[in-house]
């Protein structure tokens, strides 16, 4: 049944109940010998008239539905079946006490939504949970390792020492010419890069679903930071990309010339390599898979080398914090002086702008939501960063 048919069936049932009650009252008062029953009889007549009007409206609705059904035989509503039953007709003709009209439904009540007997699926309302189920966010940490800075320009230029000849020596005799040293400088320039993306949405959906715009803004911000994380590590410096740390880092070399070493030994040797460059390392960057393998390493007695499963030890190696990120390729590592060897310069911090982009969007009620930032990355000492493959020797 449609909503209108259901409402009319309910009204018809209410009108029928009213006639029954009035009939019982009329019968009772007649049995007591009352004769002044004109008003009550008038109420019965009015109730019958109202019931007939409801029945007429119900017939009209069902006829219209039948025509829309391409001449298919319409299924009678519960109210219609009751009204057409012989018991109901008999009751209306003599609504005295003790009489009623019943309708027996033989169809099985099911959750079907088709127009068939017993179909009650339309009465079942789906449960709608609030909010939007979003995928999990990856932890973003590369920026937190680096020095922070700001700029008002579109490029960063800095002076870098490119050579130093140390001629310092003892003066042999008073009056002798002292030793001379030589220092060479050069300039380095890094450009400010723009990271951005946008989505389009209709003005109506943003008005009707007020939380949707804030959700979109959050997802755009996260997506931009996700790209920033990868750019800071792996950007190639071409086609608008940042020049990341890894393409500029120094390749791992065993300065201790050990004949063999484990992965843990290798990471300590990489830390040594940074120290020899006069920039002590301040942390490690590893893929979560590799860090899990390291945490599962055991000694000769089967005990975990790093912590225990029940422990809450911080992620550290040789006294330095370990950053896990999928922006680092599996089987690779990076260590170095993140706090001194490189710096981020923000030209425009992450921002969200909402506008109609062009005339076509304006007349179509489309809105563009843009998320962007502008920044530069300066790597002062590439030799302060050590990058390589995790491979025991």
C-alpha cells in the first residue's frame, strides 16, 4: 500500500469503530426504554456519512493506482477487503451491541515490498548511522624532524662552504711567515614549491549536509600532508617537486671497515658516518615492516634484543628516536642530523579556499574547494644524511 492508502485505511477503521460504539450505545439505551434518541440517531447517521466519504476517497486512490499499474489487477488493501466483506455489510445495516465485523487474512506476512497480500516490507525502516566512516590516517612525522622556518620570497638562497684547506701550523721562529689557510664558498638556491589539490561539490549538498564541507576540508588537508611527507623524503626536484633529502643524502659506507655486521650494527655504523661528517645524527627513518623485523630480533637464548612484548619502551636505536613511515621504501633506511642538516621554509601554510571557479560553475551551482601550501626545503649538508639498504654483512 502507498502512504495515502494506508492513511485512508486507518481512517476507515476509525470510522467503523465509531459506528460500532454508537450502535452499542443506541442498543443499550433502547433496551432501557429510552425514547429521546433523536440526537444519538443523528450521530449514527453522521458517522455513516463520514465513513462513506472515506470509502469513496479510498476507491478513487485505488483506481488511480490500478491505472498506473498498466491494467494489472490491483491488490485490495486491508481496509478495502474489510469494507467489501459480507460481515461488514451486515454490521453496517444493523450496528447493535454484540455484533462486529472481522477480516481473516490468509496471506503470510513477509518483508516483501511488492504489491501483494501480506507484503509488509515497507513498514521496516533501515537504521542510518550518523557521520562518515573514513579510512585510517597515516602518521605524518617527517616535517617534525626538521628545522622550521618561514619566507616571504619565492626562493631560498644560502651561502655554503664548499672547500676548506686547513694550513694551521706552528710558527718555527719568531718573525717567520705564518701558515695560510683557504676557505671557499658557494651559493645554493632552492625554489618554493606549491602542493595543491581540489574537489568540486554542489552548493546544495554543502548547504544540506553541513558537516560535509568540514569533512572534505579535513580529507583534503590530510591528502596534502601525505604528499608533503613523501616529497620531503623522496622528491626529485623536477616538474615542481621538492628536492627531497634522500636524493641528496650520502650513500652508506662502513667507516669502521668491519668484516661483518648485523642490521643493528649497520644502523650504528650509519650513525658513525654522520658523526664523522661533524653533524651528529638525531634520528632514524624506517619502514614499519623493517622496524617490526628489528623488534623481533632475538639473541642466542631466544630473548628479544629490543624490549619485550609486554613492554612500553620508546622506539629508539642507539639512543636516537625511530620514525616509522610508509613514505620510506621497505628495506631502506635514512639517518642523519635532521635538526641541523636541513630546514623547511613555509611561504604559505596549508590553507583551504572555497569559490565558484568560473561562470559555468556559477550558473550550475558548483563550488570548488581548494587546498594548497607553498614551501621550500633546504638541505645544507647532504653528507649529514646517510641512506642505504638494510643488509647484514
